[in-house]
C-alpha cells in the first residue's frame, strides 16, 4: 500500500509539524465541532459526572435560516495540543471551536486565578476559538445567587446590540482575525457588564469577559445541558456564517490555504499560474466541504468533496487530494453508517435521569459579552430571525439524549436503535426535500444538486479503496505522517463497522510502517489503540502482541519515566490473546496456546508486578507460571523458577485468596499442585482396634460370599460413587489419610502446615510439616478429627511450600493421576476406646496391651490338668462410658473344649457396666488345661506289655465271642470312636468358624503325650455413647496357650474288690514331665513318680449302680451328643459305666519342683464287656456255698479227691423287674494257666444233680436256689464256672425299663450271661 | 531468505518451529514464535472468509473444487514477511522471510508457494512415521534437517 515514492516530496521536519496524533479519532469526528472541556482551579468533586453530562449533549438540532433542521454534532475533548489546531485549515474539524471550563474556587484569590486560567486558555486557542463558557463552583451553598432581573437581561440585549453594531464594520475581516479581534476588543464592555451581576462576595477580575455561570459546589446544576446546548448553538452559527462566507468567495480571488508544513514549499512559486489557481480553488472547495459537513449539510459536503477531489487531482496536489478523498469517504461513511455517531450517547441515557427531577430555578449569569455569533447575527439578516428564536427553540429541539426529553427517551430505550435509524432516514429525506434552498445564495461555488448526492455516495468497497488511496497520498509527505496514521485508524474503524476484518487489519498493519518521530508515550498509545482495534476485529493474538509491545515500551530504557503499573495492566490484558486464562485450573486442564510465548509473557508479568511494588501479585503470577507451565518447563527451569518464587514469596507470602486489583480485576488464586507432586491420596480406615463394627451383622443373603450375577436388578449399571468410602470414621477419633508425595525439584523441599481440606461436617485437621528429599516418593499421613456426625467430604489438602500457601483440590489435580473429586466418608457418633491389660495369677505374667495393636499376644503354658486364673483389665481411655461389653473367644478348638479351657462369667462382666471414662473393669477368666489323659492308639510310647498280666482277664474263660473282647480290641474300638469324633468335631468346628480358616488343623482331644499349641483370640466387643445401638468396637487379644503333657494313663483294667460293691480300677500312670510328681489317686493315697516313669495304681471305687446312673446317662446323652453316634445299647451302657468312673475317680498330681498342682481324669475311658460286668453292680446277686459254706472271693477251697461237695448256688434278682428264661449253669474246668482250659472232665468229676437249671421267671427281689453235688475223682486244680444266662434281651435293660410292655422273647440265642466272678477255684488233693 | 518455518496443528498448537539464524539464542527463537503466533489471527480470518465464500459458492459450484492451499502473504512487518499455507486437514504451515536481507526482500510469490508445497510434502513424510502421534510435536531429526536445507537452498 505504501507508495514507493514515499518521502520523495517529503521535507525535513518543519517547525510546526503536528506531532500529537489523536488516536481516538473516528471518521464521524470530521463532522463534529470540537469543544475543549477543562477543569481548572481546585479539584471538582463531581467533575467526572459533569463531564459525562456535557458529553451527552453531543448532538443538537438547529433550524437554520431557511427553516431546515440541521443536525449538529459536537466532539468534546479534555485536552487538545495547540499544534494540532494549526492544521485547522487542512481539516476544519481539527479546529478547537469552543471552550468550557469547570472550575472551583473557595475565595476571591482563587476566583481570580480561575478567571486568569480561563482567559489564558482562550488566548492559547485564540486562532480558532469562537465561544466559551465558564462554569464556576463557589464554596458551598453560601454563594448568593444574584437576582435574575428580566430588565437586566433586556438591558444586556440592548447593550449587546449596541456593541455589535459598533463592531459590525469588522465583519469583512477574515474569520480568524475577526475571532481574535473580537475577543480582544470586547474586553471593555464585558468587564463593565460583569461587575453589575457579580454577587457581593466575589468579583471576577476586570479582564474576565466570559459567559460565566456560578453555582454552589454541591448544586445539581440542572441547566448545564441547556447552557452547553446554547454554546453549541452559538458555535454552529459561527461555523454556518463561515461556510456561507467561504461559499460566496470568488474563486479567482481565493487565497491559498496551507497545511502548516507547506509554508516554505510555496516560497518563490508563481502564485498566479493557472496551476496554482486551480490548486487554490481545489483547496478552498475542500475547505468549504469540511465546513459544510460540520454545519450539518452532509449531502452537500459529499458533492463538494468530490469536486474538490477532481480539481486537486488535476494539479497533483497529493496532500490535499488525500484530504479530499478522506473527506469523501468519511461523509459517505457518516451517511451509510449513521449509528457510528449515535451509538455512544444513546447508551448513556439511563444515568441522566437522576439530574432531571431537580427542577431548581435556572440560574444564568448571563454575560453575553463577546460571543462572536452575535456579530454575525447582526450582519446576516436571514440568520437574525433564526437566532432570536434559537434560545427558545434549542432546548426543545435537543435530541432524545438531552435533558428535555429524558422521560421519553428512557422509556424508549429499547427501541433506540430503531429510532436512530428512522431519525437518520428522516433527516435524509429532509435534506432531499429542501435541497435547493442554498442554491440561489451560492452561485459562485460549483455545486451539484443534492438529489444526486447518491451519485457521489461511496459504497463500502469504494470507501475502503478511496481511503487506501488517501493514505497513499498522505504517505508521500513525511510531515503528514500523523494525518496518515489517523486516517488509517479511521479507515480501520470504518472497516470494523463494515465487518471486514481483513481490510481493517491491513489498515492497521499500515500504521506500523508510518515512520513517526513520536514520544514514547505516544508510541505506547499507538500500540494501545492498535491493540484495541485488533481486539475489536477479533485478532486477539495481534492485539496481545501490540499490548505486549506497548507494555515493553512503557518500561523500555528509552522511556524517561517508566510506568510499571501500566505495563503490568497491558500485559495482563494481553492474556486472552495468548490464550492464558487467569484461572490456573482452567489453564492446567485446557493446555492451549503457545507455551514458549506464555512462559515469556508470564515472566515479564512477574517482573512488572514486582517492579510495580506489588509483591503479592508477583508471587501469585510466579506461582501461576510454575503451576500452569509445569509440563513445558525443563528441570533446570523448574529449579530456577522455584528459587525465584521462594525469593518473591519472601517479600510477600502467597495465599489461596483471590487478589483484587485497583481496576477491579480479580486474580484468582494459584495453587501449586506440582510441588510437591501427589502420587497417591487415599483416606484410611480406622486401625482394626478402633474400627467400628455393626453390633448386629446383616444376615447373609445366601451361601455364596461373592457372586458376579445380579439377577433382575439394574444396580450393575449404576456405577458406584467413586469417592464413597465403605468404611466409617468415628467422631472425636483421629482419622488418617495416606498420601504419597514426590518432590520434583532437585533440592530438599520443606512443606509445612499440610492439612486436609474438607467440607461437610466439622473436621479438625492436624498440621503436618515434612521435608521431602528430591525425587523419592515419600508417604505422608495426614491426620484429623471429625467433630460432628454426618458425611465428611475430603476435597484435598493444603500445603505451604516455597513460601506459597496452596489449596490442592483433588478435582484440580493434574491429569496423570486420576482422583475422584472428593472422598466421602460417613462419620458416626463417638465410641469409647479401651486399653487392655492381662494378668496371669500364677505365673504373674503381665501383658500390657496397646490398644492400637490388634493382637497383643499373651503366651501361657499350662500342664494338662492344670488350671490358672487370667484377669483382663479393661481401662476406658475415652470420654464415653462403655455401656455394652461382650466377650467372645475364637480358637482352633472346638466349642466344647474351648468352653472347658476358658471359663468366665458373663454376669460378672455385665455387672461392671457401665464403665465410666478412666474407670477400670476386671474380667477374670479361668484357664484349664483340658486334656484326655488316656493314651490311646498307635502313639504308645510305652510298650503294651502290662496288658496281659491282669488276673481277671487272664483267668476269665471265653464262653462266647462277644464277651471275650480282648483289651486290644477294646482299644481299637475306642480309638475308632475317638477318630470318628475327631472327624465330626472338625466338621462342626469348620462350620461355626468359617471365617477363620487359617488354622492349620482343628484341634480336638489329642493324645496327651505331646504338647499342644492353642491359638486363641479373645474378642472384646464394646460400645457406648450415642451410637451404641448401631456400632461397637472390637478389640482382639491374642492368647497362645501351650498345653504341656503332665500325666497319661496308658493302660487300665478293673478288678473286683473284696467287697462285692467295690472294685479296683487299675491304672498305669506315666509321668510325662521331667520332674518328680506326687500323684494322689485316692484320698490320702499318694505315690511318687519320677520324671518319665510310669507306675500302676489301683483306685478303689464303688461299683456302678445301674438304675441311678441310667437316668444320669440320659442327661449326659442329651448333653453330649457324641455318645449318640455310638448309638448301640452296649455303648450306652459302657458310657454309663465310663461316666461313673470318670465321676468318681479323682486324680491329683503335684509337681514337686515347680509346685504346680493339677488334676487328671479318666474321661473317655472305654470298657470291654467283661470289665463292665465288674464295674457294674451285678443285677443278680450270687450266693455260692460249698458244703454250706459261703465262698469268699479270691478264696481257695481245698478238698480231697473223692470227697463229696455240696455246691449251692442262690441267685437273687436285684433288678426292679422280673427276669425270664434264666438258665443257670454250673461248669467245671481246669485252667492250665497257659490259656488253655480243659472243659472235658468226664472222668475226673462226677456231679449229681443238674448242672443246668432253667428258671422261667425270677421275679424282682426273689431268690432262686439250686443245689448239686460234685465229686472230684482225681486231684488237681479245678475251677467252677457258675453262670446265669438269659435269652431275653436283657441288653436293652435301660430301654426295657422305659417300655415294659414291649417285652418280647426274641430268638433262642443267649443274649446275656452273668458270671460269678471270680470263678470258684478248688484244689483237690489226694 | 527464509528465516523461519513453522508447522501449526489444527488446534493452533505449535508442532514444529524451525529456523535458521545467525544465533540460535532463545531470544531469536522467541521472536520467531511471536511472529508466527501473531500471524495466526490473519491466517484464521483468511480461512474463515474463504470458507464462507466457498460455502456460498458451493451452491452452484461443484464441491470437488479445491480451495487453494496457499494463502499468500499474511502480513508483513518492517523486517519480516509472513506467508501462510493450510493443508486440507487444517495443518497450518507458516513461512517467514526477512525483508531486510537482499535475498528476502524481493522474493517472488511463486517461490514461496513452491517452498511451502515442498514443506507440505516433507510434513506428510514425517507424519507417515507410524510411531508419530498426530497432534504431537514433530521431533524427527530428519524432518528438521530437511526443513533446514529447504530454508537454506530454496530461498
């Protein structure tokens, strides 16, 4: 775009180069009257408000002399460089036409000063200034308002008229001169008039000759708009007069208008040349077009610009041609895009309302001294009429934005845009209808009828193209650089309006190329404006780039007064362009943008913030940089940045609170989640000792512990809440969250004040300080105590490291580690805590158990049969009373055995409840080394040699197979049954303790010769407080019980005693200990057994009575189900006998060395049939007599061969029922004592009488007697076997006792035989 | 003389930025990035506008008509000119020439076009690597070398 002929026509910088570009200029400002609004004197409180109100009066409608309504627009500026004023000939909108000062004074001196400043301002812009107003605010309301006398006003009018007439001769002067002169000349009159109205306290200085308006400082100034409108009105008339003046000029005579720098160019040129004439004409036409545009005749301006352009093109006056083209474009744009002008003021309507209701009386210190328009008014008669009407009309004709029509405008604010459109179009029509009103007055200027203004109206494309050309023309002049720059901005703004962003960007791009010698501040402003426009067209990156450039310029070395805050804000505002969000979480989750640039920008931002003197911001941004750019930084950069951050935070610590800037921007907190990096975060359940359990466990749904099948439910689809924890935490109890942290920095990192972030119930977190070595994962446990019951949400943790406090929330954690957004844990009411101590009475084994450790182990050794007392001491260490306590024992023993080993009283436990805080409860438990002392089966350590030596067994005849069970077989049977028992108990054991399968093998009654290990868990379930009905705690006490062998009974037998009601139980006792043992087997009967020795002891016992025990056995049966399995009645009898023995045998042992007492029992002893006969009281009482002499047991009877012996056998029934079909038989035999018995004694013995008698019935308590005679023929040892057998099923004795009627004679076989024991032995001698 | 070549992904993330320069200091690298980054605005706008016109014209014109991949000069600064090229998969190739050096100031449009076409081909080759994940930064040394030679040779 930039012409290659640039600089060809350029000159060295002239003296009056416009050097202050006005970047805020818009195209529509070409049509505006420029008014300076300035605050002078003291600082006015409500200056900004007044400024806004003035700004709102930017458009008034004036009816001109021909009755046409003119739309006059005003541009207010706060500051205007005089140099730019010099360009007023080139483009008339650059002229400052009006001045409004807002001033405050407190006393006369200040007032004088204010007046002086005002006047000096007037002088400053004297070249162009047409009119001014001074709004003066006195001290408070004490300022007396001068009375507004109508006559005074009329007087002024008269006075004015006079002075105007006196000045009328000056009208012919060029307008600039007239302006300046009028202001100078009018001093005299205005001063005189001012005095009279000045109120008594203050007087304006004599040289002050401005239309001043006085108010109290806090007055609402209701007529502000009115006065401003008046000023504009007056300005309009001046401009209009100028326009008319210009339009009437003779084209041949016009002087050459010059841009400021052109003055030297035309020195020595032929001013009279045709070319030059044309140049003058073109320039004047262009000037007229400017004025026409300003005067509100837009369509006329269009055609004027066009013709000016044509004239100038022909003379190659590039600069002015460019201006004409620009004017053409601008005018077209104003027509095409009318809302360019309207949008700004209309938006502010709402705020206007507050000032309107205060309808105070309009105050007007009317000082119509030197208003230039009055002069013109007097001179131009057609205008005079309109002028007189204008003060009245003007307010009424204000646009909807002015005060008069506030009500309607605010009401219609929604339809404002529509209104504007219609307004614009209506003005258009207006113009068209009144097109010809000027033509008769302006014959000298080439004019086109306005009806064809559309011919010159440029389309959007044409505007852009023409603007492009205009800038090219401008670019040929170095001194017009600022004009070009402004033109580019204006063109860009139009392009924005056209929605053509590429075109806008090309115009903006052009700005870069314009080489201007600008102050640093203006360069910054240029970039700022560029950025703003780029932003408008959506080129955010460009905008950001420009903003960053502007920011760096702010603080560049060339800049004499670096402005760090501005720099900072510019940088901050370039964030969107760099795709940085201020919210670090967003930035972390959406990694967008160019990291290298973002890092650079953030670095610069940190520096700016630091230099700005806002260390908190610097820390914040540094944290942000480290947090968001972490993945893009190298390790070395991590380290450097961390160190920098540490240095920054030393000045101001970073905290997790949003920072609010003065501008109202909020910098959200940045949290360091990378330093340290969290690899693992999980709340832990309470340790087992403190875990709450449900008091009543839920019933199991089925036999399966786990099933993958969910029948007919949708549950499998609803995923479980990830963060919901299955366990419970307890109020007032320390809970724990386990984390794994890594320090990614290469130096040691101290993280202090680590806490948990929670919501939900109140939670007291315990701060933790850790030092993390570089690059090694460290496990950290954070603790805290929930203080309420309910749901606790764990949201994350907070850290304090590198001087920055961070709240690291799980949901914001960087991606690689997936955490749920929160962990949710239910907190239940507080439960008591206990500590447990166990004390053993005997060995004094004190075991202090730590409640934290679930299984504190107590080891106890017991000899079989030994018993000891163990006390469990429970101390309530919490503040909650224990109201529920239950003791359970789990072991690898079956329940029965366990019940025997551990004995305690539940009542005693319950009686101690409740246990108050810090109270102690004692639970005594008796431990007993339960064992089977009978040594059975194949594990015999001692040889079985003793067995066969029992006389009873040796000597007993074997009449049938059933009765003669050898000991060995009885042992086998016993071992069989015990084996059965093992199996069965193991089964029941498993079913009852299915969860503890770790035990290797169920222990049952085992051979006592080996030591046994019993692992026991004593489980204490306790609860209290509010949650006692639902939950309890469980403490487990591990107790390892070692049962040592003490004594064992390897063999046993029974012998009849001397008295028939008694018997001897003969036991082989083995001392399995290594010590000498004092064994007491009967009251006052002791025996000492050496260690590992055995000895045989006879235990005298009463024989087993049958009736009474039968009932007992019944009880025992129901109690001990194991005897059922052995089911037959033989066994039930046997059990009865065994039970009898067990009950009556009281074996005690005492280890002499270690002074340990214990007991032993013969429980489970098995008896053969023959043994049972001895043990049991016989149902038949024998009375055997030889030769009328009763035979005593063990007594030997002597006789000689051939001697006749009378053998009398009396049998009496001791049963409580009659016996039937008894067969009493007497048999003689010889026992060879080598196991052979000789029953064939045919030639040795002769008997007379029956040796077999059948008794059909033997009723109860009856006695039967049988007698026979026997003669021994040869000497020798004879024995008589006397027995009584029955075919009746006497074995069912017990059941028969129960159901007598069902007595039935069964088969002929002999069902039971009673013998007279011992057999009668007779030695026959010769 | 080309100063820098950049490959930018469809989400406007930088995939590759390579360039030659007298010095390879980070400042140089950064300034290149600034240049290319700010070019993205114009590039996107250009794309959007061509798309719109395409859409408008697609009513009558056949869809087979392909958009020209070469976008031409995106913008220029005092020292650099930035050219753009967009593949059909919205991968943006940006070439920066220096307007200060004699060889770069009068570079022809056609030269830039061919250079960018070749860069496209090189990019396609680099992407063909089965171990390359589309959207990742291009780290291939071969690509780098080829691009460097392209910069040196061609322009």
